[in-house]
C-alpha cells in the first residue's frame, strides 16, 4: 500500500509541466516494477516509452490512470496531487473519489480495446459524456458522430463491438477516450493485439489526432516508426528505470547506451 | 387396478388443467422472486460492508443446505406463530420456492459477475464512471445476460418442485391428481397425466434453454 510517509512534499512544479512523477516506486509483492522514477511530461508533449516487456512501461500508464497505486513517491497532474491528496496538511493516498475526479483529465486506450459488448458503438462513446460530464444525449451523440467520422467509422454507430474487426474496435475505443475531452491520452500498446494489416489504420488515426490536437500523449508501443513520427521524446526503459531518453531522431539512429542498441536491433529485426 | 380407464382419465383431465394453472402461478411468481432476490443477495455478498456480506453468505449456505420440504414447513407452521405473518398456502409456497431458489440464482449471478473481464472494469474506471453506473451500465447487463440459461434451468427445476406445495394444501396439478385418484379409486390415470404434462412442458423448455446457451455464450 502507498505510504504517505515516504512521499516527499516535493517542490512546486513549473506551469508548463503536465505530469510529474517524483521518486515513484511500484512493487507487486517482492517484485520491483518501478524504482525511484522521476518523470516530467510537458503540456502538449508526446512521450513514447519503449523497452522490453516487464520493464514497467505499462505500469506507468496504469498508475497515471489510477488503476494501480504507487508504493511510494507521488504523481502530480497540472501540479496537483493525483496519487495522493492533502488532508489536514498531510499527504494521504488518494481515495477512489479523489481519483475519479482527477481521472477526468486523462483518457486511456487499452491493448484489448475493452469496449462494452452490451452497448452499441454510439453508446460506448456517449455513455461517459452523458453520465460523467452531464452532457445531453443529443450533444453527446452529435460529438460521437464527429469522432466516428474522424476515425473513419461513420457507418458503424449502430453496430455492436463484436461485429467489428479488432482495428475498428480499437478506433472506436480511441473515439470513446476522446469523447471525454482528455488533456492527457494514454496509449497502452494499442496495436499489439491487432492483425498486421489492421495496424496501419489505427496508427494513422493516432497520427491525425497528434497533428490536429494539442493533447498530451504518453505512448507505450513496439511500433518504432510510429514512435519516431509522433514523439517529441522517447524513453528507453529497462528493469523499472529509464536507461536513456532522447529526441526520437537521436535515440533511434544513434543511441548512447548498449542496452538501447540491443533492444532496437531486436525489435527492428522482427519487423 | 386392472389397467387404463379412459373414463377416469377424461374425468381427471379438466381438474388437472385447473391444477396446472396453480402450478404455473406458483412457478412464475416463485421464479420472479428468486431472480430478483438472488440478485439482491449477490450484491449484498459482494458488498464491502463486512457484517452484511458474511450474514448474507451464511443465509445462502443455510438455505442451500436444508431441504426444501423442511423450509416449507418452517414457513408454513412457524411464521404465523413467531413472526405473526399469516399467508395463504399458495403464498407460503411462492415465498419458500422463491427464497430457496434465490440461494441458487445468487451463485449464478455471482459467477456471471466474476466472469466479466478485468478490462471492462478498468475501461469503466478510466472513463470516470461512478460506481453505481459501472454496475448498472456495464457489469450487470453483461452478467445477467450470461446468467440467463442457468436461470432458465432453475425455472424448470422449480416447476418440477411445485408438487411439494400439496403438503401444505395447495391444489396444484399433482394435488388435483391425488384428489381425482381418490374420487375414482384409481391413481394410475391422473398421475400418468401429471407426469406427461410435466414432461410436455419441461422438455421443450430445456431445449429452449440450450438454445439460449448457444446464443448467449460468445459475446
């Protein structure tokens, strides 16, 4: 469980800092997944996390979505505590209620899409705007149709998720996340479960979003070309720590660390 | 006792149809109660209120581990005395069947809820849906859909358990058969008809349930 005693009351963060991890550690039982992680993401920045499986990349996204709790350290979003909350001058682990409010700024797209099978495509997208943001159904549906057009699925609003291909489901999931107007979008290996010929369509939708919005993005992917196109910064992870970080042009062509070089050649070999 | 008498059979048949209406009434009301109460029991068992969850669990175990007939007698004879609740024999039967089967349907719902992939919960949380919304919009619709075939099987079981109500004086189908038998000094015809009617209604129902299983199975 999160120990507020270990949470340093960190210095105020700069105004252009969107996400701030301070000395974040995450353990599952004896297994150390993240250790002493400091990570800053600026407003509007696109940061890609690469590295071998089990290196803690996905855990970072899950912590930021409030699906896991930090073991120690703090996470702030817009300078406000996300993993914790202040109560009588002390930092205590965030309650579910605090998280629910804090999460509204953050959207996530999952590897397995996780669409709701009992709802139509349109309802998948409108459910949260109506129930959480209090939008009228008509407004939410109008917005959902815009988003569906953007991801190229304007004809599918009445379909059920299981009637769509994996690539189409993932594009619906992207539209669903965007319908909540997130300031931060977390993409967790969004093409890893897709057949190769469906990957391109999903990545193009994401490139489009990156080009036309100023949403801050945190991306975990094994698609290196996509990472290179979309990122401002790439972080190479191994064993729960950042091995190397650099602009994509530098990291992919001329990495400083041997571990990064090994990983990249192994990944590029595959494709 | 020398074989089949069509005269007795045709005399018994209209009475038994009348009894069948009572059987149907008990089954429909009892299963409505079982389906609703079972869901409530499940939610109480999964609730994070510690004592409530354990008491509900104990109640479900108690109901599952005691015979239906004992429960029926208990409600029929002791409720009027201890709780001051007096019900007609039919209502006594409906309540007993409903509560008895609720203990079983509650397990069905629970399995249905536990079968929902973790990703569904996580997606709902990632969208900031409030807790009650997660249950109402995401979890229960999927869990109940998965539960339908199993609930159908319990409905059929309950239908076949209704003759037990004759022990507290409900004139359902088998009760009518007994009376018809006594009136004509011949039990073979009415009980054969009763068995036949149970079969004719149960068998197509179980085929229907199997169809539902296939329909509900893959999402």
